[in-house]
């Protein structure tokens, strides 16, 4: 009997060693895949490693980061949400979930995440995302309040937001970006003079602000199009000699 017990322990030890070896191989595959930016191979190796050692919860973090860096926001959001269920204090995962939802067009859900994030870690970047999402959801009054909070904070002159535009993006001081949002809201509310003032203020803060320049030009074009056509003048009779 003792002999069989010793054999059983030996088999278990061999199995554990083999499992550890297989796990280590997958980690090496993962590292090599990242080195050559082969994200799909890295993802596959992580799934295999997680199957071998499901207790390694940290691997799920790596998986979420790979999906996120590869702009596969649907998968990144699902994994981030799972991690948050186990640990709601993971603010890095809350931010990942918020950005992922925003990138997927789920504005309402993204706003809820950003508001939760801002309550736990107030920062102007999160507040700017809140302002833009409130605008997208046509919650204009709330968006203006958020923009005013950004403008009132002295740090908004130093911090920058990356503004998406045709052909890429542009880094803009948060204060200028907040004035631009207020200008867009005023345009939507048919307040052209207010909008003009907001865009001009944004450009005073950052003269190279391409989006604000475009918005100001669009405002001028709209004003010109709305202007009444000049009345036709009566034809003058030629004077006789």
C-alpha cells in the first residue's frame, strides 16, 4: 500500500512539474510575441497560461492591456469589468472600461464610468471626458458646468487634451478645449454670438487650435448663409442726350 502511495505522489510531482514547465513555456512565448508585436500570439499564449494556472489572476490584467493597446475595446471592456467585480478599487481598470465604452460609442455607460472615476480620483482629464460625453448626450447644462470647473482650475492651462481631428490629433490645453466645447454647445443652442466669443477665447489661449479655427469659420459661414439676400435695385433708365 505504501508503495502505491509513493507512486501516486511521484506521479503528482511529475504532473506538477510538467504543468509548471508548460506554463513557463507559454510565458516565454508571450514575452517573445510582445517583443515582435505579435499581439494575437501573445493573446493565445496568455489564454493557455491561464488555463494551466487559473489562480494567476494577474494574467487577466495583461490580457486586458493587450486588447486595449490593440484597440480591441470590446474584449478590453469585458475583462476590465470582470476585474472590477473582484476589486472595485482598481481605478486603472475603471479608466480602461470608461475609455473602451467611449471608443465603442456607448456614451451613457462611459459617462457613468468616468463619473465614478472622478469621484474616486478627481482629475481634469476625467472631467473633460465627462464634459464631452455630457455634450454628446445633449446634457448641455451639465456640460457647461463641467467646462466651467475646468476653466476655473489653474492647472487647466498646463494640462493638455488630445483632440481628434481629420488626419490625426492635436494636443491642446484643457482650458482652451473647454472653451471650445462651450462654443459648440452655444452653436447647438442657436447662440452664435456666444459661440463666437467662446471660440475666440479658445484661440487666444491657443492660437494654433485647429478645431476652434474650423468652428469659428463654420460659424461665420453659417451667419453669411443666413443673411437675407440684398433687395433688387430698380433698373436706371439711360439718360438721353
